[in-house]
C-alpha cells in the first residue's frame, strides 16, 4: 500500500501523572509519525506507556494525567493546543478509539440502534432518526451483522459481536485514524482471528490508518505495516513489521521476541528478561533499559541514546551509533 501523506506527527511528547510520591513520567519524549492508511503496531510490556500514548492522542487521559510538553500534529493541526470545540470535532469524525472491553463502553440500557442514533446525532446535527437508522443498518451489514440485531441490547450479544458493534460505532463517522487499545484481549482465539480479519478488510476498504496497541506480538505481526516497541515510556525501536521480526536490533526487542512461545520451533526454554520494569517516578539515567541490558556499556547509564537509523530500523541504542 502506498502511504505518502503524513496523517499524524507526534513530536517529543511527554506525559506525566503527578501522584503523592512524585511524578510518574509515563511517556518521556516520544516522536512518531503515521501515514494515511498505515497500520502501526504499538507493543511493549504493561506499564510501558503504550496505552497512555494512545489516550493522549485524543486528550483522553484520566486525571491526574497531563500532557507536559510536545506536539501531536493531526493533519498539521496540534491536538495538544486545540480548543475543546475543535477537539470534539476531531474525536469521532477524525480519530476514533476502541477499547479492550466493549461492555464498559456500551450502555446496557440502550439498544444498539440507540447507540448509533446518539453517535450520529452528536456529530451530525439535524440528521433524522430514519437516516441515522439507515446508516446504522448499512454499517452493521458491512460488519457481517444482520440489521435485525439493531434493536437488541448489548447483553444479548456475544463478546465478539459487541466488539464489532464498538468498531461500527467508532467508524460510523468515517474517521481516518482508529486507535485500538488491546481490542482483542477479551476475545477467544477464533473470534480474535475473525476480528483481526475484519480490521484488515476495513483498513483496505476505508484507507483507514490504525494504531494497534497490544501486548500480543502475534496480532501486530498479522496486521501492521510498521511496529513501534516501547519500553519505560520511551521508544526502543521502530521498524517495518517483517524486518522487526527477522532482525530485531534493540536488545529489549530481541528479548521480547525471544520470550514468545513458538510451537513450530524446537524451543526447550523460553527467554526471560532479568530485572523488572523501571520505576517511572525515578527512572534510570541514560538508556532507561540499561539496568536490564546484557550489552550495556559505559555511556549507557550516562546518556540517553537518540534514534539511530540502521537497515530501515530506527533504534534507540548506543550499539548503533556514537555520541555526537
Ligand atoms: Fe543496552 Fe546500552 Fe543499547 Fe541501552 S543503549 S539497550 S543499555 S546497549
């Protein structure tokens, strides 16, 4: 797929959560771009900042979270600096988000049709109920759900179907970017595969860009054009999906891939990474991965590595470049 136009340009984004014992530096200077129609997998251990980054894109951080600095340019307009009115227009019509558990996002007292009518009326003032229901029916059909289910309630549907409804609600206003935060975690393996197929179809038919946030590397391998690996609120590596799996460069990415069970290969023991995730109130100096890295050098604890370009990977590690 030809991706040329930059849709999203995140520049040196910092997100903090002030708490009683200090400030959690959840995202520490992340820069990232996404092209129109591109699928970016965002992976890393729990607590690495990937979901915080996703929520920041729509300024949906839960208090006391705040964007401390940086810019998020969406079609060249800075979301961080946007007035509330402009931001509301971007949410839903430009950037949409779906979450892990659709039950927490769907109102159990409202039928599926009411969800669609409410969403459409929020963004399209004056749309008639008849037109809204017609659009909702069309969306349901494209998701492989019969229009006869429109009048059902969320509890009458399976988990997989609810997740499809969520995606339908997210896409009904034809956004060009979907942020999907662990969208398949609550689904069983077969429904998960169907859901990923659906995302692939929608991405092609709508030229939809997707940021797929997940801890499941299998999911990102299947769907993503590029993969961003996060560690401790920073980006460790960004690379085309196949290149990342074929030749991971950052020691953290290498450890992450070695820890995936592979039933086709003789793999008597899984790799486990020594140490634990970093304290983000008082993060390690220099490369945030250095206390766990088997290849750490002198400079690693002193200076944070910039992103070096190597074989099409952007890799933040002193193994691939020298200090200026
Ligand atoms: Fe390891 Fe140093 Fe590279 Fe960090 S910069 S990943 S500590 S070698």
